[in-house]
C-alpha cells in the first residue's frame, strides 16, 4: 500500500488535533490505578492507523473516471510516463 501526500496530510491533521485534546497529564490525572505508557512513536502510529482506517480502500471517483476515459477511447498514457512513474516509485521505495 502506498501512502500519498494527501493521506499523510490527513494523518498529520488528525494527529495534531488529538495531540492538543489528549495530553498525557490529563490522562494520568484521570487514572489512579495501573498505568501504561506508550512511546511517542507508538502514539503516532496509532493515530496514523486510525486516520488510514477512515480512508476508503478504493477511490471510486478515480476508478469511475478512468473507466469512462477507457470506454470513450480518451485514456492515453505514453510509455515514457509509465516508465517515469515506475522509476519514481522505485526511488521512493528504496529511500524508505
């Protein structure tokens, strides 16, 4: 699964919103029994996971527009464009 810049922006918005409303000190004051501490990285991963779960698996509007373009014969992608995207993805995947 590839995460787009748009998805990352949404995750960061949710994270920043949660960060402001759920400070650790507030949670600790409410709980007087057993305590569990999560690292900042674990908290970030939880927020990112929750935000991604809200995203649709399939962007139906994109699928529909591509189907329509194919049907009408307007879908035309050059081999160069395909190669550029493949190389860009390979470079990004190797950086991460």
